[in-house]
C-alpha cells in the first residue's frame, strides 16, 4: 500500500521542553517508525508543508497545505494522511472537503489529545485506525480518525460533518452524532445508520482563501460589531433551537448596514420545525438560513466563495 503522509504540527508532533509543549519536526517521522514496527507493508511518502500549533492556523497555512496536496497525483496513492492539531482540526477537514469533494483517494486527518510519548495519548491509535480505514477501500473523500476518551475504538468521521469540540473536552463528534464508522481490531466497520444529503455547494479546488468572514455567536446582551471593508460575508451562529434574538438588540441596524454594503448575512444551526416567532423575522431581516451542516463547514464555505 502506498501512502502520502503530511505533517503540519499540532499536539501529535509536540515535545515538552521545560514544561512547555511545542512542535518537534522529528516526531512525525517517529510516528512512521512506530507504525513500521507493527506493519511493514505500507510504503510511506512523507512531507512537512509547515509545523505549527494548530491554534495558530491561518489562511496562509491552508493555502500552503492545498498547494502541497494539489502538487501530487493522488491517484498514485492508496490514501493520504494529514497529521494535525486538534484545535483547528475540523477547519482543515472542512477546507480539504470543499477542495477535494468525494475524491477517489481517501484523505484522513489524524491528531492526538496528548503528545505521542504520553501514556494517555490516542495519537498512535488514531493513526493506525486511519491506515486500516484506507486499506478497507470503503471511503471516498475526506475523513477524520479519532478515538474519544473512554471509548474502545477509534471512530471515522466524515470531515465535513465534524462539530466543534466542547469546552474542556478532547472528544470529537459528528453532526447528528453519526460517524461514518469505526475501526475494530484493525477492521473498518461502516455505521449502518450513517446517511448523507446532497450538498448545494460545488467543490471549489481553484478558490484560494482571501477576504474575511465575520463569525458571530449569540449570547444574551450581545452587541454587533461594525462591518469592515475586508468583510466578505457574515455567519451568524444560533442557539440550539436555531434561534437568535430578532426583537431588537441591534440586529435590524446590523442587517441594514450589511445590505447597504452588499455583504450577505447567513445563519447556521437552524432547520425546519419549531417555528418560533423569532425565526419568522429571518427573511424580513435579509438573513439567509443555510442548509443543515456543521457550523465550521458553513464558515469555511463562505470563506472560500
């Protein structure tokens, strides 16, 4: 089996120096050595587009990663593994999903909750599960391999459906809590309850990340910020019921300003049903309700358009 592995830093590549964790460029290759001790049948080609803590991820890094991926003929590989930090794992997963779509060669992002040499690290298990999933030949597109704390097996998530981490938690979940499947004893098992709906957004391989998207989460007493010239779109997150305050609080003034500057205002997290009075004003305010998807995917889509 031929595999392209890309190292980008993150906890899975970190070493502790003086009690401070920072990326160590040698750790990626240590990961490959660890895997070769258990399975010598995989031919790895390794590259390091950059090495950062993933909380420092920016548009420049993602564009660099895409340049690296697109420079390869992926049909020459059975799979691609991208080693990444957990903080922005879902953003890179969404980015690659929109760039590659349902590509024939599966791409799997792998991360770790602790550095590889820590006894509680899930990094090596996540990597092994990614290789097993690729070997199964049961996936097209971009995925994330991740074992939550207390779980027996690593789940395989469709990267475009991965949700943000909850505060103070390393665990990773998919939209509607439906992962693509899991890897048990080196064998991939697809989730029989998993399903997908058509996506109205086309794959965007030639779109670089450029101007910014203003991402606003709701909270009681919130104040809307001014719209700057470099803002291309606004994404409003919503409460769990798909609602935001629409009876005042500055939403009318904000939406009028956006309309005058021809900046689209979109809302994520809302779906049909539970037609609260507050939701009835979305159309009047010029707010476009996006299809059901991960909020991170919605953000990255707007960033790319």
